[in-house]
């Protein structure tokens, strides 16, 4: 049995200025979230990205092809009501950041981690005010409390829309530092993603590609790139 999908009921998707931001109209009807809240977003750029998704729908509406709308719904219905809880959960990555856990061997991997990850830890100290320290092995070792608190405060300062995208940047990369780096315009999202996959890439070079693992990694990459674009739209009028 095929899945039921709502039919397209509108002719034009367009953006309208409203109190507190911008809202998408389908013909004369303002769009609402699944939780029935007005789908008001903070920038015209984000609203226009959503409008393009709705305008591109054919006879039947496929929510899977509307990631900007889906993330905006999440920001309003799920992140905003529990902003502190989401921020705290993400901030916990700072005490066990991927970039801090280094291999003991082989030497090639040790060198690759240092070359790729040390500059990001230096960047976090210079730009975020938080110095995290690398350790060898997988056993958890607490990071300096003052650094963790700085990163926590920066995470809590994000808006619900930024935090919705930031959640995926951090959760998919496994690193709070890489998540913050991905929010800076002069950092390439693809390069940040490659750094998060450094260990997997090294193993792939040793043992060859696994098609299933590659397919799963590609899905995660596309989700990461979307989160990067969504966050950028949140800060671009």
C-alpha cells in the first residue's frame, strides 16, 4: 500500500512581513507548524528558502523534500519550549569533545589527528575563549571547568532557530568545537565534516570502502550541510 500524501492545494508560496519576522503564505493562508503555532522565522532568507520548497512541490506534498520547513517547525514546536534543556545537552559535548580524544597508534593516525584537530582547539581558545586539552585513549578525562562553562554560555546564547541547526552540527560531528566552527562563515562545512570523519577515513584507507557505511555517511553529510545552510540563513537577512 502506498503512503498517503496531502495534495497540493495552493497556487503560490510567498513571504509576508509580520511581527517578529517573516511568515510563509500559501496563497492567502499563513502557514502554521504541526503544533499549530504561526510559522514565523527570523530572516527573509530563511523564509524564502522555505517558500522555494513549497513552490517546488508537485501534485502531492512530500515533507521529506522540505528540510528548511522541517527544521523551522522543530525550532518552534520542540526547541523553543525546552531551549535550556537542549542547550545543556549540547554543551555536555564540550567535556568529551571528539577533538580531544587521540589515538595512541599508529603513528600516521596520531599525526593526522594532531594536524587536523590541534588548529581547531587553538581556534576555540582564540575565538571562543575556551581551551580544551587533548588526551590519549578513550577514557573520559574532564576538561577545565571554566572552558566548559564558556562553551555552555555560548550554546545557551543561541536562538531557538540557531539551536535547532546547531543540534545537528554538533550531534552529527560529535564535537561542540566543530559545531561552533561550522557556524563561522569563513569555515568550509565540507572541511569541518571531513575533520569529524578523520578516524573513519583513515580506517577506510586501510581496509577499503564499505558501501553500506558510505551510504550512511552520505546521508549524515547531507544533513550536516543542511544544518550549516539553515544556521547561515538565521544570521543573514
